C-alpha cells in the first residue's frame, strides 16, 4: 500500500534550473512542478519530504546527496547519475530511468513498483525492503545490491546481471529469471527457494 505523500508548504512551478549547481542546498516539503533540472550538479544537497511532479532530471549528477521520503511522479531521469546518495523512503511512479546510473548509497524502503529499469546500471547500493514488485529489469545491471527484505513479486529479471546481490528475499517461482546472470552462491539460494534440498556431494567410496 502506497504511503500518502508528505504535505508540502511551498511550490516551485515551471522554473528553469537547467545546469544549476544545487550543491549544499536544503529543501524541505517543497513541491517542484514542471521544473527543468537538466544537467544540474548536486553535491551534498538535501531534499526532505519534497514532491517532484513532471520534473526533468536528465543528465543530472548527484553525489552524496539526499532525497528523503520524497515522491517522484512523471519525472525523467535520462542519463542521470547518483553516486553514494541516500533516497531512503522515496517513491517513484511513472518515471523514466533510461541509462540511469546508481553507484553505492542507501535506497532502502524505496518504492519502484512497476518501474522500467531495463537500461539502468545499479551497483553496490543498499536497497533493503525496497519495493521492486512488477518492475521491468530485463537487461539491467544490478550488481552487489543489498536486496534483503525487498519485495520482488512479479519482477522481470530476464538477462539481468544480478551477481553479488542479496537474493534471500527472492521467490524464484514469482519472478522471471530467463538468462539472468548470477554467481554460484546465488544459484544455491535460488535452488533452495524452489524447494530443492541442496547438499554437498557425498562420495560413497569414502568413509
């Protein structure tokens, strides 16, 4: 069940922030509506309980920035980069993630239900108890992610590179894994998720 959006206190509507440097800025309970944030630089900026509607984040670069309990609706993140960022509790609906790159950071409790992440590259990020239900991840790179407690029911991982990610919460009977790239340890987790009894090979000639 989607949590209600946090109430906003001020609104920025239709502004052109293309190329602006948002580093170090702090915004709380602001509604950003139809704002152009293309190619913005954001080093350490903090957005808390903000709402973003139809905002363009294309080619933006965010480093050690925070979007805490924010709501993104109809936003575009084409070729955006998030390095060591914190997006805890934020939710995304009807957003575009073409060529988005995530490197590290904390995306725990993030809502990405139904998201199209097929061209995304996500590495080494914490995504504990995130909602990836029905997300389309076919062909994506999702390596080294902490997905413990995550909801992945109905997710399409066709040809997804999942190596090094925590798949302990994945029920292989409820997702699509055709051609997914996994490591040996993950294969054991998935086999057990299918109800198989995984044991080391015992040579009857020994003992």
